[in-house]
C-alpha cells in the first residue's frame, strides 16, 4: 500500500510591525482617537453659545424694537446716558404731548426750566432705579388720567424699561431710544444683562 507524498505547508509571510504615529489615520473603518472627537464637539457647543449670546445681545440691547413718536398724554424721560433730555425736550417742543416728566434722581441731574406751552415736571423716583421710575409713572398716570405715553430712554435700556413699565402701567406706551456714546457700549451691555437678569428673576412685580 503506497502513501501519497505530503506537501509541506507554506507559511504566510507577516508584515513587519510598525508603530503608528500620533495623528496618523488608522485603517479604513477604525475610529480615530476619542479625544479629538470630544474637542470638536466642545468647540461646536462653544461656537453655538457664543453665536446665541451675540444674537440675544443685538436683539435685546443694540437693535431693540423702537416705536415712532405719536401724540400722547405725556412724555416721560428715564434718567441715564447723555442725549435723552435733548430728545425729550425736542418731542415736547414739537407738540407731541402737553406734559413733560423728567426723572431727576439727584440734584445734579438737569431739569429743563421752561418749554413753551408744555407743563414740565421733574421727579425723583423711589427707589432711584428704572423700577422706581416705572412706579412713579404708574401713580402719576392714575392721578392725571394719562392713557398714552412717550417714554424716552437709551437704546440699550429700551427692552428692560418696556418690561418694567408694563408691569406697572396698562396704558399705551411708545418707547423712543437714544443711542449712548460708542465708548459706553461695552459697559452698558454688561450692565443691561445684569439688570435684565434681576428684573426677570428677582424683581418680577411692579
């Protein structure tokens, strides 16, 4: 009985092992380093948050909704950055209202002495804040039967002033914003974010 010759098995040659360098892509289908994906997600989240903050800042403080002036029962000026008093007096002189009420938190704040054919009222709010000004306006409107107002404030304060005033006064309100000097914008934006947070979270009534 003959035996078939046995063919020796041929060994498959093995590729030499090489250490992959950091950052070098692996074979197709193999996931990259987990740290890189985490960094990309974090950068994306930060980018979205920064963009959302920029949009909210612009909408609330830089380019808020503002109204066109129209005849009203009174013009009220909230105290603050320069330019408001000139705007309020100009509206009164143009005949938009027979009464001009000017917030004067301190004796150093200006009060117009005379505006032809317009009653001028200078008042000191309590507290000396936008909330105090809104409370004074609500009480004056109740006593004097003001059903419509023109409120002059800064552009950056327009949204917050509207919120505060609507909590105290139910009549028609037209908000006229005056832009603060450019050098003050970083400060007023930071201030308005803090003040808006207080109005929304801590002081939610008139």
